[in-house]
């Protein structure tokens, strides 16, 4: 989205060519600035009568010891950890993942579990970064583990040695403590969908457009739902329903119990046509479903009915998943990045911008909110932290391109391109030991006390 300065500069250089001369130019500037002020763009819609429930997204988890067991932290994928953790930070340790880490790890019981792009799963100590175990789970992977009850779950994109997509793919459950395989079941297609378990059931989507429900302990199939296009996103869960988008441009809600469709909604195209595809994972909060689309828009739908509440247009694809939070001191807000190089804080009720941060490069991954800071990365290999209250930058790391940050409330875990880092607040470090005070110079003996030699 252009800044006011950019708009003014544009019209300044073009005013001679504008019909009507300087007056028309000034009127055009005023019109554009008015649009910037209210945060609307041509084609955006807003339906204020759609139900909005202004309640906290989730009760704060216990601190300072907290897990981050699935992509998006909670089953509703809202990616908000209430915490007092805040910059400035100091690096505690760094771990080399060996190849691209497209997704942040999950965290449970003091361990980080990560999967690199080459399908190697690893467990490392959250305190030290030391490797605890390694396990090959495929030859190509682009998702995170899901953790539940001492178990890990993962579905790669390919299991074959030649990395052919969707060949020899299994959904696998591992013992989190050791990496031992508990069960493995073939599936018809690979997945980029981060798995999760709710009530003993494992849920995930797949590249062939199938949403799956399996028994989390045995791997036995329970039901499947066939969408109209590839399901790239993770499934979000809230109040007995699962929500997911697909590559046909359809957003669907199904019953978690049996996979029966409750409603489906489409992107906002021209007339009766649909536009764009859903790659991003939905986030469910405040009675709404929030999700970005490759038609450059962020959407808000009613979680109950699928009715469109609002859209907000950006200047590029919206691949990354949104974080949704009611951080103390701020209204309920949707935090999401765009390929246009801007990161948006949108009012969750209306879709109007609270602030827009110019990151200077395309944003493909998701944001996450820890305390009062939202973290995200750009494809220029840079991680930003922005204060959600002001839109002011408070953190930066020159490594990281996709989904960079999780936390346990004590440490910030930042995923670089192929490196995993842990940071702690500078204020939490033990003080450096004080230098020993110099001994006082020994006074020369008084001449009177000096013993005379005979």
C-alpha cells in the first residue's frame, strides 16, 4: 500500500499531465488520502451486521512454562501468546538445520521439534539447542510437526528418493521422547498442512484436496472430505468445526465429528466468478474466520454461517496466515503480511487498518504475536518485530524468510533460512561478576616502628 508521501510525490511529478491542472491534482490527492485514512480500496466490502464476539481469543496459557504444540499455537491457529517477553534480546544459542526451514518448530516439554525441507526431523533441547534425536520422515517436506500427548505427527510432500511429489507418502506418528515410529499409514497425497489433534483425533489436509480425520493413537481412518481443489493450509478448529480453504477459491466449514459440510464460501470475484486461491491457514476468533487469498485480499467470514463480513485489499498475494489477538491496550486485530511488502494490522471487526508497516520486501509467511510484539519475515531474508500498539519496529534479524517465531514465554525461538535460534531478554541475563576491588596499598611502616638493626 503506498504511503501518503509516495502518493504526494506521484501527483507532484504528474500534475502537468493531469486533466484540469493543479486543481484536479489536489482533488485527486485529497481523494487518495481520504482512502488511506479510512483504509478502504475500490472493491472492498464491509457488512457491519455480521456477528462479532469481542471476547479474548484464548485464556492466557501458564507462564513462563508454555508449549507451542501446533502451527499457529492453538487449534484455532490464532498464533497469539500472552506474555511479558519483549526486546531487547540476546542470542542464547544457534542450531544449523542443514537445509531450508520453511516452518517454525513446535515446542513441547522443553524440546523443539523441527523438520527441514529435505524431510529430516530433529528434536533439540529448547534450553541448549543440542540435538536429542534425528529421524528421516520423507525426502521433501514443507510443514511442521503436530504434538499431542507425547506424540508427534507429520506428513511430508514426498517419501521417494527422487523427491517425486506425493510418491510413497505416509502420515507418521513418532514417540516425541525418542523419535521412535509408533505407526505409519500410507496416504494418497503429500501435504503442506500442519497436522493437529483435538479430542484424540488427528486432522490434516492434503494436496489432492482431501481433508482427513484419523484416530490419533492408532492411525485408523475416521472420515475424509473431498474439496474442490488442493488443500495447502492447515485446518483450523473451533467449537466442533474445522475450517480450511482450497485452491478452487472455496472456504469450507465441516463438522469435526463426521466431516459433514456445514457451509462453504467463495472469494470475491467479478460478478458470479471466483478469484484467487486459498493457501493461507484460516484463523478463527471473535466469531469470525480470517484468511488471506492470492487475489490480494484478506477476508473475514462469519464462523457460524460463512457470510462475508469484510474484505481488505492489499497490493499483492496474501500467502501468509494471519495472527489474531486482543493484546491489552489494543482492539481485536488481525496481523497479516502481503506480497506487496507491507505488514497490516487490521481491525478484526471492520477490516480497517490500525497501522501498516513497510517491510521493503515481499512477505510470504505467517506472523505470530508474543506479548505486545508481532514477528514476521520477508523474502529478503529478514525477520522483523513490530510493536502491535504503535506499528513501530523493535526487533530485526538478518536471517529468516517464512514463518519465523514461536515462544514459551521465557525465550524467543526464531527460525532463519536454515538456522534455528533462541533469544532471551537482555534484562534476564545474570549480571556480570564485578571485578574484585583492588587491595588498598599497604602503608609503609612508621619510622618509629621500624626495627633498627644493631
